[in-house]
């Protein structure tokens, strides 16, 4: 599931994304619910790049080493699966155009966030 989110709808998720990428000044924010493996290759190719950072929902950020062809030769360095309480925040640049920040969560984390929401307008899934 892929959906656009705003500060009004989900201020907690937006603040997590902005804490991971503090220099981001844009207004494009997206949520992806992903239970499959994600490919974390992050290098420039024809003016495009997706940068990955992992964050626990309590705020601790994990940085990935820069991708390099020698690192990418091994399949175990390319894919990961999100677990409960862990989010992946990506910053996408497509052909030189900033496409915004995306937070990826597994379905278990989404259920946890929804159970903590007291306001019905903060539900992630309609």
C-alpha cells in the first residue's frame, strides 16, 4: 500500500522522517506498508538515487554504509526485511527531481501505531 500523508494527518510519522533527514525542506511525504523484502541499493544512476536510512520507532537512527559496486556484489548486502518497530525512511531523487520522503513500515508496526492513536483521524489505514 502506497499513500501520500501530510503533517496534519500524521504528525508523528512526519517528525520521524524529518528527524532522519533534517536538511529536507520539502513537503512530499509518503507511507508504504511493506511486508516483503526491500532492495537497499543506493547509488547514483542516470541522475536518480534512493537513499535509505533505518530508524526504530523510538527514534534511534541506523545509517547504512554508502553503496559501492564491491559491496553490491553480494546478494546479502542488497535486501532486507522490516521487522516490528523498525522503519525505513527513503529520500528519492528521480532524474534530478526531488520526489520526497517515504516511510516504510511492516503491517505489525502499523497496527501498533494505530492502537496508540487516540484520534480517529490519525488512523493509517481507512
